[in-house]
C-alpha cells in the first residue's frame, strides 16, 4: 500500500505489476469472504455502486481517454467494493484489525525515527522528513490518518485506564515526525478533522464533548500550553519564520513539457473548475488529468499492461465535479453522507475522527480514488471506520 524511500531501497523493475497482482488477489479473497459470510447490502455500498455506474457511463460517452478512465475506474470499483463489503462482516475481528493497524503504524514510524539524524531521511528534497517512505507528503498523510485514530482512542479511553508507554511513545513520535515532514496537507487535515468532530459533538453528539473537556482540564495539558506559549514568546521571530516557510511552501509538479513548473493548488483548482464549467453534466472522464497532454500512462515493459497514470489535482470536490459532472458529484456526495451517517450511528468518536481525517486529506491531496499507493491505505481505513462494534 506504500512505496518506500529510494535512498534505502531500489524497487525491482516489475514491482508495480506485482503490486497489482497482490492487490487484486487480496480483493478476490475479500469477495469470497464477504459472500461466504453473507455481507449485508448497506446504503453506502449501494451508493458506491451507483457512483461507479455513473462514472462508467460518463467516461465511456464523454471521456477524452476512455481506456485509461475505465482501467482506473475498474481498479477503484473492484478493490473499493471488496473492502466495503468484507469489513461489514468482520465485526468480531475489529480488535484484531485495530491491533494490526497500530502495529503497522509503530513499525513504520519506529523504522523511520533513526533516519531523523541522517540525510537519507530527507532524501527527496533535503527539507521534509520522509522516513522510510517515498515522499515527505506521503509520510505526512500516513501519520495524520493514523494519529487521528490513535488520538481518538486516547481521548475516548476510560480515564482510570493508564496508557501503555509504547502508545505514548507512538503518539509523540508520530506528531513530531509529521511536523518534520513539512507536509501541510497532513497537519491541516488533522486540524480540520478535530475541529469538525468537535463541532459535530456540540450539535449532534454531546456525549462526545466530555472527551474533549477531559483534555482541557488536565494539569499536564495546562503546563504544556504554558511552556509552548513561553517558548513562542521568547523565540517568536525564529518560530514565525519557520511557520511561514511551512505554510507558504511551494509545490512543484512534473509534466512532459516542464519538470520545474510551479503550480499552486489554486491553479489546479481553477483548471478543474474551468473544465467543470465546460462540461457541467458529464465531466471529462474518471481519473483523467485537467489537461490532456499531462496524461502520461506507464505500462509494464514485460507485458505491456498499463499500470500507472498519475494525476495532480489536489482538491476532492472540484476534482469529482470535473471528472464526473453534476450527476456523478451528487451521487458521490450521497455516498459520503451515508458513510458519515453510518459512523455517527456507531457512536465511536475514534472512527469518526479517522473518517473525517481521510476526507480532509483529500482537500489538499487528491488520493481518494487511487488504489495503487497511499489511496488504498486510505480506503482500508475508511472501511475500518464503518465497522460496527463487536456485539
């Protein structure tokens, strides 16, 4: 689900085709499991299927590259639906899956931590920390979604239950290295998710407010706030300079005409919006870039199978409208609402915080429909968030 630091590991030539073989094999196993356990047909699963059908029709009839659009849609639909169906019948396995996800997170950040003092930890640009992962942005997103889950567990736990030392260490290390990654998307996504869940708690889930109030009244939190405030005042100039560098960091994209073209997210959003205004009902096709000459599909050298066609858009709402038009956008919105309603009914704040962070990430990094890399991890976590409590 993740790609790794090229300074540590040179991937074999055919690793991408092997990745897809593993992904599709695992998906087939999930389908078999879901059918054997008679997975219920849920509202969000039905709406997921409706969105896929809508995207298929608009891509076939109006997409400017039908082959790429359908290959992307097939991978998203096949893998995504297997996750949604299988996770509905894994209720008894939820504690095991939580332990697995926690271990996975600890292994990645534990393996990355020693690289903080080495150049290879900042291999890509010498500035943002990427640990053992391929990109600082990937590291920031990875830590943000897992920190959302772990922070939710920490907030909602029984106050009389002490936290294990390794849990405290994982939280601290996760937050520290996320900031070192200089990945604004991860930091802002986590902040947006916390704020959104807090507002939701005030409006609809007032029983969750106690989780936040416990933190506010803690003496340790009060001491930390005082210390951070004091340090911020003393070192105001240095801190403000680093904050400005973090927030205003430029983003570079590559395309076949220019490998150093500066492109802000606002420009990418504007391109998507202009395409939406041109094709408001149908869109330009699922998973296709805003400019046709940016499309550069890569095929496996041995089999000639298209395995990758990266795009850069950065903002989920305009990207969905651009690719699928108003009809597809409305269906996707209904699917999203169904997901959040299901998680809200479960009355589990960690799951809501996790789901909110997964969506908030896509306000800055459009990975929701990408099933080859970190987008697959994101969808697995979305599936996990929809799991009901163990009876």
